């Protein structure tokens, strides 16, 4: 450290050796001239917080290509503030104690988890051993029942009828007469009529509305705005080949810009309304109707 006891004198000496004025140094450091003057005058009360003052000193020395340590040491000696680079020993001891306590807590937690794991494992082994012993014990068989001979009714001889009982003779068997089949009607019956669905012609797709009168004077570029009131699937192709295809939720608004006509395919004509260059188009169809390849504005 030089023999200069004042920070201001030290900084003035550095600036004088470089041949710079305060204004030139202020442009180099981007620090206001009044703060540089306060540094050179040792007027620390006119300077902002110490963290900013240290930043000004660093910028001062770096602009003059001088080491900053000596200037900071002079500032700390004059202002009575401790250098932030010298961390207090008690802060370091507190940090070490915090690390040690954290390590001890981790070890205790690990031992507790190990003990719980051993207890659960021993309980599981005891349960499995009891289950194996229960399955291995011999089952008690029910007592055997002696077989009782069963005499079939067919093997016993029929008992003779009593002496005073008259045995009736079997009735003669009469064969059933064949019944001729009923006569088949020869009248011709009309074939069943086909179901209504088979004879009805398929429903025609909804006709596109006439939009020529609404957009007759609309010129390029075209700005198309869609306001969706029901979930609607939309496919929009612009003149440069860009294609947008999505299902738009209710309450959403979409917008497209093109230099040529748009080609639209709409999955729910009643759930969306359109504006072309600020002009509201009439409804394109009922709810649920599908419109394919609608050109906006229509080609003349």
C-alpha cells in the first residue's frame, strides 16, 4: 500500500497520472461526476449505501487499469466498515455447525428408516412362517361310514295277488288314424311393402346461401373473422396454400388474412358466424349442417 493515508488523495493521484478529467472519467465509468468528486473529497456522507460506494471505487480503478484492493482497503479504513471479502469467523463456524447438524439429522433419519424396515421384514417373515405351518398340518378326514347294501326293487320277485282280487285284462291298443293336412290356399298374396327408409331418397345437403350481394364490393386483401357460438370444426385454406384445421370451442374467435379467396369447410354451420372485411355474412345453415368447400368471396 502507498504512503497516502486518504482515499480521495490516492484516487486523485491515479487520475492525474493518467491525465484524465472528472468528466472523462465519468463517461468511462458511467458514474455521476458528483459521486466521483465525493470520493476524491472523502465525503462519504454524500455517497449512497456502502455496496454502491464500493462499486464506484471498483469502476474508478478499472477505468484507470489499476488494482482495486488498495483503494478498497483505504475506504474500509476511513469509513470504519469491514471488508465483505473477510467473512467473520463466527459466520464460518455457524455454517459449519449447520452442516454438522444436518449430517447428524440425516444419519439419525437413516437409522430410523433402517429399523422400521427390519421390523416390517421380520413381521412379514413371521406371517409367512405361520401360513406355511398351517398349510402343512394334516387335514382331518371325516369318519368312514360303513356301506349299507341296497337291494334293487327289480331283483325282488313280484308278490302274487290276493286270492279274492280280480285281475283286469289289458285294454286293446287302438292305432291313431292319420289326419289329412289342411288344404293350401292357392290365392296369390301381395309381397310385403319395403320399409319407408329404403324407398325414401337421401336428404340433399343444405344449399349455400347467396353471398354475392353482401360481398359484391369487397376487395383484396380479405380479412375473414369467425365467431363461434357452438363447438364447430373448421378448415380454412388461403390463397398461398396455408391450411388451418381445428375444432373451435364455443365463445372463441378466429381470424385469417389472404390476398385471394378463402376455401372453407364447416362442420356445424349454425354454430359459427362470419365477417368478411367488416361485413357480417348471413347465416350459412342450421345447427349441425355441414358445408364443404365454400369459397369466400364467391367467384364471379
